[in-house]
């Protein structure tokens, strides 16, 4: 996810028992411990290409998109070695998602398309003529479909994972680019409206529009919630059961960041602030690391896998080491 001073989210909205929504960002930021990113010691750094962007972790692999060449790269987490390079007919530009035995890769170019890579053979098996609405959008998968925003008019496409055909097109607010699937629903952020649109994944019907924060864009699911980063440095928590939402200003970096959930924690990354750690139980910004690097991440195999976009690398940073470092400092 190349951070183009994007209209991605960095606003933090979260509902937490006993925590008033009026907490000031200054007070929350003061509790966070800030460090130099170079102080974290990765257990491995893998060079992939000219750039490295987008990460998807599976039980036996770490997949990373990149350019120079335009490809997705497979890393074996047992050896920390790249074991496959799958060349693609375009730039991976709008996330990665795993589902139905495949890795799904939206590609940008003159004619945006969707690539399907077989997880077992590491082969490009299909290129479907349906593509992402723009770079820095994203893709998700439910029990029976792949979901991606297409076209400029505001459309969420439900894609058949076997044929690649668009089974259904659902109107969403223009500029809604980033869907996430959780608990039987597709949750898609609306940056212009500062909202989250909720789609019933079984019926493909829009069932709610919930408040988030300004520029709400990047989101992640975990701990019974959808977590949305807003561009003013706040975070929104949307309860997936009750569909209630609250936004808290944690004093995060303004302007945009990527967010992920793993190991019971929220993690964000952006250029100049490659890694931030948020405890969702507070919520509270616990630690952040400033310096060069960052752009996208995923969590798995006991580590945060963090890309350095311009270096074309991905770093494996053990979660245990991050937590110990944060708690001890």
C-alpha cells in the first residue's frame, strides 16, 4: 500500500467501557511511548523487488505484492526465504485477500483486472476482466464470494470465485473503496461521508450506514469489531454485533495509515511512522516507532510482517519482542 498522502484513515474511533469519548488526543498521545524505528531488530529482512506493498499471511506462507518486477512474492515463514515469484500483467495496487484456495490480487493499469494465484502451485491461473476502482482501494472475501469496489459511480462487486463473473453489483456511496468482511457482513468505509456502509453478505443488500470519522478509509476486523482509521488521527470502533460505533482521538499521525489486527492487538503503519501498537481493550496507543520504512503489514507466525515500500523489502519483527520492548521502555 504505497502511502500517497492518501485519503486513508488515521482517525481512531473505539468504544470502550469506562472510557469517555471526550478523552483528549494530547492526553492519550502523552501515554504512548515513542521510539526510533531502528531500535526494533527484525529477525529477518527479505528483499523482493523495487517496491514492496500489500501483505497476506497464510498458515504456510507470507505473500507480498510489489513492482520491479510486477509480481506477488511467496515467502516461507519457516526459512524466511522467498520461494516463488509470480509475475503479473499489472501492478498489485489494491490489497490482497486469500480465499477459495487462491490469492486474489487487484491489478492497476490501462484496464484494471483481477488476478487469481493458486496457493498450492504458485501459478497465475486466471486474469478476470473486472478490476479495482483505483489504487489504494482493497478487496475482501466472504464464504461464497470475492468483494471489490469497481467503477467511479460507487459500486461494490460480488464476484464468483469460480468463474470470475460479477454475480451482483451493489450501490455504495461514491468514493467507498475499502471493504472488509466480518460476521456475515461486508463493511465498507466512506471517506467523504465519514461513515461505514454495512452490506448483508448473504443477500447482498445494504442494511445500515454508521458514523465513523473524517476521511474514514482503511479498516480491519478483530475482537468483535471493525476498526477504522480516520485522516484526523482518530480511530472508530464499530461493534459487529450491535452495529454501534464510537470514535476516539488517540493522537495518531494525521493524513493516512494502514491498519491491521493480529496477536490481539491493532497495528498501524505509514511512512515516517512505520509501526504503532494500539491496545484495543482501552483503547490506547501504547507505543510508536518513527523513522524510515513502513507502508503495509500483516500479522502471523508470531510476527509482524512489515514492508518498506521504497526499499522493496519486508521485515519480520517478532511480536513478543515488540511487546517486551514496549513494556520495558
